C-alpha cells in the first residue's frame, strides 16, 4: 500500500485564494516543537510527574500506582487488574476503562464491545508511551474524552516493566534519569513473546490477553537518534504465518486513517516504523529490517497477530525532547482510540471471521497433507515512496553543561523530501511446511505444554492409544547461532512420511482445528527460526537421543490422518 505523503493542498489554496477565501494550511510541528498548552489545564492532583517537573522527570512505579489510584477515586468507569507481581515484588497494574464499568472478562464479553489493550514502558528507557497513556487515561476518565468509552472497553497498562522503570541511571537528555531496558532478571520483555521465560510476560498472557481477548494490542516504544523527520512511526504484525486479514486491515484502513487525523488534529507527520540506509545519502531504502523490526515472533506485537488479532507498535525517534516524544505518543494513542471507538465492531468481525477461517481450513484441508503455511519470510518493496529526512543529525553538548542536544540546524525545522525510496515493509513468506491436523507431543515434554497453554492453545491428552499417519522431521545437524544477543538453535533436516504410527495413552495432542492453529504451528514447527526449536527448548531432548547413537528426530510428531 503506497500513500501520498502530503495532501495535494497547494493547488487548493491557490484556488480558494483566487475566490477570495482564506484557508489555513495545516501547521506541521518539526524537531522539538509542540503546540503551546497541548496537554490542557488540570488541577494539581491530576498532573503527571512529567508535567509537574517541566518534562525533566518520568513517573516512578510507585507514582504510577498513585496516579492510577487517583483515577480510580475520581471515576466510576474504572476497574483495576493486577497484571503480575514482579521479581522484586512490585505490582504491575492495568486499568480497565468502561462505561458502564465492567468487573470481569465475562462482563466485557456480555457487553459486546471490543476490548482495546494499550501498553507502555516495556522498555523503560522509552518511557514517553507511559507518560502519554496516563494523559490519555485522564482525558477519558475525567476530561473531554469520555465518549471514547461509548463503543469500546480500553485496558491501559502504562508501566509494563515495573522493575526496569525504577532501575534508574543518568542520561544525556530528558528525562534526566531513565530506567533499564530489561526487567530485574535481565530479560528484554519484548523478546519473550514465544519463549515466555519472564514473570512479566507470563502475567500479561495469563491475566490480560487470554481472559480479555483484546481485538487490538498496542505497544509504545522509542528509537535512538535517527535522521528521519517523523514524530512517530508505526508497524503491525509482519509474520507471514499469521492470518492476513487482520494485518491487512491495520495496514490498509487503520494506519492511513490515523495518520491523516494526526496530521490534521495534531500537526505531526508520521509514517511506517523504518530506518533508511543512512550510510548513503540520499538514502534509497526505507526498511523495517533497518529498524530491527524483523520478521520474528519474539516481539509481542508480532506474536499477537498469530492469534488472528490486530496489533500496533509505535516508536518515536530518540533524540527529540521528552515533551515532544510524549506529545507524539499522546497524538498517536488519542487518534488510535478515536478510530477504534468508531471501527471496533468492524475490527472484531474481521478477527472473528479469521478465527473461523483458520479452523475451517484445518478441517477441510489438513488431512490431505497439502495445507501449507509459512515458516520463514522476508520483506519486499511495496514500491517507491517519498520520505522526510534530515541529512545530518549531529549531537553536541549544551554550552555550560554535560548534557547533549541536537545541534541547532540539524534535524529540526522542515526536512528534506527524499524521492523514490524503496518501501521495504511488505512481508512475504519464503519457506512453507505442511500444516497438520494435529501435533502429538510426548508426556516428557510437559514444560512445552505449559507454554502452549499459556498461549491460549487448547491441548488434550490421549485417553486411549491412537494410530495416525503423518510426517516426522529427521535432524541431520543442530547448530547454535548468535542472533542479536541470543543463542538460537538451527535445525537442518528434512520431513519424511510416517505411516501408521501408534501413540500411547497420555500423549499430548494439539488438535489444530482451533482459532490458535497459526500460533501452534509457529511455536511447534522445527524450521521456524524463533519457534520452540529456534529458542533451543527442545535441544536437550534431541541431543539426548543422539548421544545414544540414534538419528536425531524432532520430538513433536505431525499427523494428517487418524487411522484408529
Ligand atoms: Zn523498545
């Protein structure tokens, strides 16, 4: 999908001027600019820490809880849920905003309204999403935006990485103190969507995503110093194994509509979450890969698409002022929830149909062994676009201080328009595997079963022996590769047909005729780069076999047909 970057307003302005009508061209704010008084007028008790400190400080985990408590005591539209208790004993709370208030997931379902989940601070150095979420929550609960609860239920978890938020260090810009990028155990929580080794993400799945089943998952981030001129950039699930309809809807309908509204109502330019090939000038590529938004399920917003649901991840550039980054997040989130208030029902319907389609495909096509899905992918270009960027973005010390700013004249004011840049954000599958009627998993792999259940995948146990035909994966070699800080397992091998195999009572069975089939496929296929095999969860089992002189066989069996 290629969209024009600017409305063609110049000829229109000329047209109206000749008619004697004056038109105000939309003012766009660049660099650190924000409109005066953009955050409104509030009594002291409703101000955030960022506002009270002149945008020099961010809210601590305790202060977040105090703010949520203030909202609770001043609104009838709030229910509090505890997402998890951290390793260091901090509680991560989320507010459920609904009018009338809902007290449970069952009440939410009965209301028929879509649930929208908004999350901030998974990476505490990128704290502006947290601050903006507190402000959006305030607008809705005690300000001008209560109507945004007419057609939807909004769950806001502003401070997801509660321990990292308070592990403060000094930084060069604002806020002056920032948290750590990981939780107290050193886990990067936005790499844990498949492996599920952190308390934090376990809690998110168990207490929010599984019971409340949000139609949309929103995750707020920030980047480092960049050369592009956008106030905020956006992405959605890019996994070729995910149902295309929810992703296509976000890409074709939600993204362009929200983008236009932010330009009109907030004076900000936004675009896809990418970086250019900045070593070349002018750049020729605008790519998700350059921004580390890889085709991988470890990111929460990607994995969520495997559930036939929608997701949006946004990132502000890192170098502007804290106030500017909060303004950009505030603008995006405000227009996002305005959009979902109008279109949430339509979004639910798309997701419901995707659920149905995924299950039906298995029922009608999996037995033949010819149903296939993607285990790997890459980005291709949608075509050429124009990108807004600065040739230079130079850091320098603020005179008389030890703090760093962007040198005036670089990365501020109106940017250059770079024409004809390849828009490398179209995910395409590059390798497929057969989608089975089901997976059979030995009893000894019960730790895998716990992870699958946490992913909301339905699993049964054989009550009597079952004979099936299908295929198994013979592993010729198993090797480990470093990939962006992680040791990943690569299995080299091949599938081979297996006729009439009998599995004992007690074997776990994942019947794939369920809405979560794409997620089960992603986790269990041996060739998915960051499925369970990729994360090395099955290494001990396979190397144990090899130690006894057997061929390594991937322990999860794919069956197509039940024989008896
Ligand atoms: Zn981040």
